[in-house]
């Protein structure tokens, strides 16, 4: 098993992170379009998408079977499948892999749910360290407003209702997102996350993102 | 009452109060007779008035079905498999075993984390990593390890049971042999080495499973009785001192 930071793979891995409503998926989609138009081989991988695990997750959410520990372990299972199947092989082949949410999502959410910080980090030790991990940082009220106004109802686990912080979904969601944001902030220096100010215009954020990505791709082309 | 002890960091939200039940693990390689002995121990314990639940791998409400389905294909990756099993384990620990222990049940579990650790080790997974994942596991009151010397002994048991060689029990994902038979023997041999390595680390009570069922069962009962009767004796002493103090008070 190769540990975090020890993989030597020719491809590039760019990931986006941030709280719900931070606009990270929009930014990643724009980056994806651009990289494809530039003629790069690009693969996309999304949080919670392993075909082996999907049905179990869906059922467990519906029937509310999760504890913080099993929530954490099943998401790690999903991520392991994607790492073994969708992330490492294209990186070995020298392709670009884009990931919407990565291990830092698990670190933020699971610790917000009370899991031990060191335990969760160790759980994901097999993960490939990204070339760049973008953290789209939006102030709590902005992010919450985007989610709450854009959706019919908050889901049980999304709102953190399993934690009994509050019976009110919106209130519980606020507490949960606050804790998550705290964890993200703590990880900026721990994992060297690249912070993007998510209150800036979409165009501005995308320009910044492309500049950073380009630097990593050019380095490669110059060497070749 | 035992104070719950965990191998590493306990799962969050798990009450730290003691429990009066007993967690008894039956471990061993495939075909060694674990399920037969688990069933026999269960009826013996029930006959003696103990409430028993038994559990085993892939039986969790949360992940059991998904894990079984994943195993029908051959696309289950090495790490994915370990973590799927860990999810199944944690669900049974938190939702079956711990509540039953608190309610005073004897929990008999057919395999525990040691099989998972052995399988991971044979597949080249970092041993420290898999131990850290299973740090959420409760330390059992007794670990009975049914041991055979050679993997060939297991073959005859698989044949006698009328089952076919199973893809995963034969370690076919590891490309160890030309066919299921060769692979089974090689895979199980490697597992036996890992179990022997763990015997000291985890304090297995090693039971020689090459002997007739009757004699193995007698050994298992003796070991279980010791764990359970230690508590019953304590109960009686407690009862006696309560009676004594009542008399003094009067």
C-alpha cells in the first residue's frame, strides 16, 4: 500500500473542496471544459459515486442506518473503489484527473460528526496526494443562503440531523456547516490547500484557477 | 461489569459505561469448523441459562447485502474490500454487539477483526493501517482460535461439506495457483501463518482443531465456562455481602 504523498505518478490530480454552496462544482465544470478544449486527456471523478457501494449508501441514507463511524467507513470504501478504479489508473497513464470533493471532505465532515481526527486521516492514508487541492472558501452565511434558497428541503445527513444538535433542519445545517468550515480552515496549512475566495465573481475565480493549473501543466510540457 | 476496552480510539458516541455481557470470538481459517462450534456453544450456553446472540461477517444490516453483491463480481479492489468489511464490522459492533453486551448477553461472533487483518496482510495491505482502521473494535473477553497445522486438512473439510471451492476463500484474486485447489491451499497456508503471528499479539486461546469435534467442543466449553463463571462467582460473593450487611443493619 502506497501512502499519501508517496505515489509517483506522471498524471496530474486537481481537486475542489469547500462547503456546500461554495460554487466549487461550477468551477470544476468550467475547468473541465477548458482542459478538454485544450486537447488534454481528462477524467472526472465525483464523491460518492462508486458503483459497488452506491446502493448500500442510498439504502443506509434512506433508512437512516448510519452512525458517525459507519458513515465514515462506507464513504472511505466508496473512495477506495474510486481510487483503485478511476484515479490511479489514469494518473499512471499520465492523464489529468479532476475530482469534485476529495479526502478533505471526509476529514471535515467526519470530524464535525465527532470522529477522531487522527483516525480519519489514517483511514485515508492510501489516497494519492493531489497536485493542487482548491478550497473554495465562502463565509458561512453566504454558503448557507445559497443552499437553503436553492433547494426544496435539506436531507437528513446533509443537515447533520443525525447528530441531534437541533430538531430544526436549517438550524442543524448551520451548526454542521460551521463545524465543517472550522475543519477546512484548520486543514489549509496542514495539507497546503489552495484557497480561492468564493465571494469573487465566477469569471475571476475561474481565471485564478486556470492560471494555477496551467503552471503545473506547463512545467510538465517544458520538461518533455 | 467490564469497563469497555478498545484496541484504539473508541467509536464516537459510544457510551463508556461498563457492560455485563461477554464478547466471545471464534476465529480460524475457512473450513475449520467455526460455524459448527459456534452453534454448539450457543445451545450449550442457552441450556445453562445464558441469553446468547451470534453474529458473523457480512451479516450487518447496513453493508451485508452490498458486500455480498460486490463479491459476486471480481472487480472488488484490495483496499475497497478491506474497508467494506470494516463498515460491515462497525455496524454490527455498534448496533448489535455493544447493545447486547450492555443488556447482559453472551455475544458469540464467528470471526472478528483478526480474519480481516489476516486477509489484508496476505494481500500486502499495510498491517499498521488495517490495525488503525480496526482501532474502533472492542477488546473481546475471550478469543478462541481454532487451529489446524496444514491447509490440506481444510481441503478435506470443504469437500466433506459438499461445497465447491469459493473464489475468495481460495484467494483467486491473488493469482496464487493454476486452479482453485492450488490457490486454496496456498492462500490458506498464508492465512495460517498470519493467524499464528497474531496469536501472541492478541492473546488467542489456541485450540487444536485437528482433533474430533467432540474433543474440540469440550475444550471450547471449558474455556468459555471459565470466563463466564468468573463473573457468576463474583455475583454470588456480591449477593452474600449484601445479605451480610442486611443482617448487620437489622
